[in-house]
C-alpha cells in the first residue's frame, strides 16, 4: 500500500510542477517578442534603382522602372509616387512626402521622407540611391544576423521541449503500469491536444524567427534537377497515394505505412537536396562572375558578349556550363533577353534571377557595366555570406534533430513494448495462481490491481503511435524551416523521419522480445 500511495503523490507533485513550468513558459512567451521575418525585397529593389541610376536617366524613368518590379512588395509605393507625379501634377518631392505620411512601415516611411528631402534639395538621385543601398545592405545584414542568433536559441529550446515531451509521455506510460488511473481515455485525449499545441507553438516561433528567403525562382524554365523533380513527382506521388490507400484499406500496421511513405518520397527529396546544393554553389560563384564581367566590359569599352570571350572560365566555378551556353547564344545573334532568361532559368536560383535582371536592365539603359557589376556583386555577395552563417546553425541542428528523433521514437516504442510484455506476464501469473488451490488468490488480486494494464494496452499503443506521428511531422517541418530552401526538401526530411519511425517500430519490438524473455 505504501507504493500505491507514493506513486499518486509523485504524479500529483509532477503534475503541479508541470503546470507551473507551462504557465511560466506561457508568461515568458507572452513577454517575448519574436523577431520579425527578415525580408530582402527592399535590398534588391534599392540595388535595382542604384544600378539603373548609373545610366543618368530621368527621374520619372527611375520611379517608373522601380514601380514595374512587381516581385518586390515595395515597388507599388514607387508606382504610386510615379502616378502622382506624372498624372496628378505632383512634384516628386511632394509625392514622396505624401506617400511617407501614409505608410505604416517605419523604414519605408522614413526612406520616402529622406527621398523627399533629397529631391527637394536638388541632389542627384544617383548618389542618394547608392548610399541608401549601402545603408540598407548593412541594416539587412545586422537584422539577418540577429535572426540567425534568435533562431539558434529557439532551436535549442525546441530540442529541450521535444525531450521534455518524450519524458512526459514515458512517465505517463510507466505510471499507468504502476497505478490504475481512471478516465484514461480522457487523459490520453487531453495529452494529445497538449502535445499538438506545444509542437505547433514551437514551430510557429521558429518560423517567425527564421529569415524569409526565396531561394528557388518561379520561372517556367527550370534547372535540370528541378525538371527531374517535377517529372518524378508526377509519377511517384500518385502511385504512393494509391499504395498507401490500399494499405490503409487492408488494415496494414502503421510501421508499413510509414515505410511506404519513405519509399515514395525519398527519391524526390534526394533530388531536391542535390538541387539545393548546386544552387548554393552557383550562388557562391555568381558575385565574382558578374563583377569580373562588368569590369571587363566597362574598362575596355566593349559589349557584354565580347567581354565573355575574354572571361576566364576557370574562375566562375559551377557557372561555367551555363555561361558557355549564354555566350554561344549571344554569339549566334539570338536576342539577349532570351539568352539571359535561358541562363537564369537553368541555374534555378532566385538570387541569380534578381541580380542578372538588375545587371542586364541597367546595362541596356546605358549604365557603366563596371559600376553596375560592382553594385550587383556586393549585394549578392552579402546574401551568400549571410546564408553561410545560417548554414552553420542549420547543419548542426539538422544532425541533432535526426538523431534525437530516432532516440525519442525508439525510447517510446521500447517502453511501450516493455509495458505490454510485463502486462502479459502478470496476466499469465494471475491465471496460474487463480487455478491453484490455497490462499494465493490474494497475491494475484494485488498483482491484478497494481500491475495488470491489459485492458489499457490498445489505448496506450494508439497514444504512443499518435505521439510518434506528431513528432515525425514536427521534426520534418522544423528542420526544413531552420535550413530554408525549396519546399521539395520536405519530401527528403519527411521520408527520412518517417523511415526512421517505421524502422524503429519494426526493430525495437524484436530486440525487446529477444532480450527480455520472461518465464513463469
């Protein structure tokens, strides 16, 4: 009776401590401001304006071209300024002042206010835009670095949270074996809701802390790997959906369903990871390429096509095949726009897409290629260096998350199998004692009341498997959010986490059955 009385007290104290920890966490989260997602749109829009202003074009054309760049959110405000000035008779300085007073975004409001002052003073837009681009580059770098530091702290918190969730579930399972808990179905349901809420909250916080980057462009022409991913998705995903539906209808176990998901998603995910690696290599080679190309064209006074002939192909790394095709197309007299679109599309990179369009538009307007190449190179290089800092955080967390997922899932299944086998042993002992004559029925009664959870075993299995599914989904999403990149990477991490869960469900019970053999 002492043991039975002690366990409820321990559970009650643990519950009280858990409630206190939860409310303390909620209080801290309420008072903690999650870092807003850092966006690079304004940096590239200023890079575009600074680049085209080197051509010494008119003021209205600068605002007109800036307003046409619909891929940037802030372009609509430049379009509004241009409309006010060109159609409603406003001076550009007054139009910028008017827009600055209407904007809620603090940075944009101050930016248009500064632009209004500069335009009214008569200072050339070229100098202002170039300096503003450098300032925005520094601001963006500092914000990005702060976001990466915040992301690092939240990933540490996520790891601790997942370990805590696993330990709580383990304690619940062990408590059920030791103490007969009433209303077990209600407790299991509430725990599932709580785990989903905790995981969802953690994912949301990490999502808000992570810098917002668009790494893969949305053009019709894709890279070789992206075309393969598209083709493979059309084949494997429908087949996988049909296969899983058949498994579910035939009542297959969860382990086979999760292994089936892994089989159909990992090939797509593997190609996505290859594509992501190649995009990183191309992005790293691009700043040197565009700067060298601009310098060759600007200092010698030749065209971009002629400059490519003098370009050392060994210094541009993974861009070499694409640059050679670009040069061949330009040399054969094809339209420059079409050649560059083919080059951009086959890189698969949004960074190269934006920077190349800035470079070509500014050169076509008559700007100095050397100065334009330097402007574009600095902006693209800052993005590449910041991504490397993020990669340091994501690479360590990725390995930890995958390892931790295998350990957590394995632990839950291990504990559940021990409970199941121990319950079966107690049931057999009880039946054996009940069949004997004498006073042993009292002992069996105690055993049945304390250790026999045979009726709760199916519910506990469902609870354990539901927690495993939640952890699989959560760990898949969190690794993708922290690492960034294209959404197809979800197939890789989802297939990997699902495969680990399925293998644990197959291997752990076999290990338990061989190691823990009970004999009556």
